[in-house]
C-alpha cells in the first residue's frame, strides 16, 4: 500500500512552521528536520514523541547548513563535506530517537540538497555513501522518475535500499522531473491533486504537463500540511489511498 510522508519538525526556537500535531495522525512517515534548515533539539524531541504516539515511521530530513534560507539554496559542497553533513544529521536525529525508543528507518534529504541529489551524480553518490557507511540500517528516499532503474543500480552498488516517492500536488514535466514552480500550473489545484493521487494509486502513473503518461510506481507519496486546507487535503488523500 502507498505510504504518506510529510516534512515535519521544521520549527525553530520561537518560530513555528507547519501543523505537526494535526498532520501526524494522518501520515505514515515523518521526515524530521535535523537542525540544519529547521528544527532544534526541543523541536526534534517533541516531533519524535508525536511520531511514537501515532505509530508513525521516523525519518531523517537532512539539509545543507542553511537556517537563514531554510535549506532551499544550493551550496557548492565537496563530496567529503556532503558525507560529513549528512552523517552528522542522521546521527543527531537517530541518537535522539533511540532515547525515546523510536527507530529511525529512512533518510529523505531536504530542499536544495534533495534537488541537487536528483540532478547531480556528484551529490547523490556521497549521500548514498553516507547512508551506506552509517552504523544503522536506513533506506534512502528519493524521487520516483524514469531513471529509477539507474538509481537502483547505484544503490545496490552501495548496498542500500531505496524508497521512491511521488508528489501529490505537483505537476510533472515530460522528463519525469517536477515542473519548476516558476512555470504556470506547477502546483495543482485541489481537484487536479486528488485526480493525480487516484491515478498514482490505481495505475502507478502520472500525466505530465504535455499529456504524456509517466510510469513512476512509487512507494510513498509526499503531502504537505502547513495550514487548515492542507490538513483537510491530507485527510482526503489518505481516504483515496486506503480505499485503493
């Protein structure tokens, strides 16, 4: 069955981001910020406790060290730096998880690090290396695209497992990548989003911006719950997924 994942734990100090308490009961996987783009020790602790309360899988959500830019600005890091910053963040959230009896099961990079991972071998490979060299067994979540077979081969070479994700509310370009937000129609209306969710659930495909059918066959679906409308949408999406 298709899982639902959501980026959570991104508040920082007195600044609040998202509606974590309202979202958590309706998802399967919580991508928890590790302090580099959002999150702090107290927020991480509270988010892990929420995940445990609702029996939601916990995942690390590492980013470039960019609190001011919320991890959305690309950084020209070396391979060694990427291995180190990913390993550091996984270790931080995993250590806090263990103190609460929570198991960390996967890693989903955030923002610009995620985008760079999908676009550049020079970023994806050190991320895979960091996960492969970690002392615990965690999977890597990345975008389901027509290059999935290539990514599987890369992961097998590192001895790690992958989780492929699709996006409920984003329009896809013809090459299987997300249509840039700068282009019209990049973010679906509620009606189109629900239609896309049904298509993913029933056929494992999405329809691109030009009408092409793309086979994604994802394991998990990314949803967002930053406001009341988003939470209502998650409930509808969950109903579709569970009924498929």
